[in-house]
C-alpha cells in the first residue's frame, strides 16, 4: 500500500498560509503530516497556528530554534539571543495562550519514523553533539549533507531552518527541505509530499499554494511586533 506524507517547515506564526496548505492536503490521501519546527515567531498568528496543528490526529512534530526561544521568554529563562530578535520572542511569548506552553515544551528536537521500509529522520537543522544547531550553510551540497548523515542509517533526512527548498540524492539517501511555509517573498506557501511505494520507491512532489499574503502582511503591520522592519524587509521582501 502506498504511503503518502505531507512535510511542512518554518510556519513562523503564519496561519493564513498554513490553513491554505491544509486545504490543499485534502486533495490527497495523506497518511501523516510531518512538521519540522519553527512553528511560531516572526508571524503574529501564534495561537491560531497552534490550535490548527494540535487538532491534527496524524501529526509528527518537532521544535525549532524560534520555538525554543519563545518558550524561554515565556518562562523568563535567560537567552543568548539579544536585541530586537529577543524583544520579538518576548512579544510572541506575551501573546502565547498559556495552554500551548507545555505543548511546546514537550516537543523533541528530532523524531524518526519508518514508512514503507524507509527510515525517516525529522530535524529542524543539523545538530551538533551538544544539541545546538550548526551554522547555516549558504550553499549546501550532497557531499556536505552525506558527511553529516551518511552513517546514521536514515534513508530520508528532512530538515528546514534556512528557508530554502532542497532536494539532494546520495545513493539510497534523500536529503529534503520543503521550504519555509510561512516566510517566503512570494505569494505562495511551499510544502512537500512524499510517496513511498510497497517496493520502497520514493516519489517527491513540491507544491506551492497561493494564499492571501496581503492580508497576512496587513495583519502583521497592525500588530506591529518588535523587529517588524527586519521581518518585512529581509524575510518577506516588503517595504514597510
């Protein structure tokens, strides 16, 4: 029996984009949804995103660095992040419904799943031995990814964090990044569908789902969180 999984990453508090992606998934017989972290922060629709995700019965989810920083801010734990970025995390934490605080705290850094005989790793990004994230590689290659994951026994490695879409193949291994669902400079939200056949064959489909980006940006401007200029100008490529 064919297994079909949807992969999403870096929602970043953008409910408008996420809800349209979820509608698109309804067109397919999706067995499971994999979320690669950075659920919150940058966008202003924190609680709406968490309400939608926590209602999914077939979700496998991990936390990302922004989720961790918002959790620290909620719990008043010191952070190495400073300046406007820290102020932004504090703002998100102040608007976080307390019911979701424990949910974020229980999310693991990684998860593994086995589908159709394939071992699948979910990680927000490449982890060092102390469970901190590696510096973002601006030009990843199949060789660099194979050097990190080549001996770990995973057939498919799913990661996000750098907001780019990647598809690398190395022998029997696949290294895949679905792209940042919530913070692209385009009026669409990227995600990915993985299909695994009974014989282990893997098929990847990258999808771009249009959503009302203008409404999201208008809402963000209205909320006016710290670091708004950075979010608009650098991440969303929008002038304030």
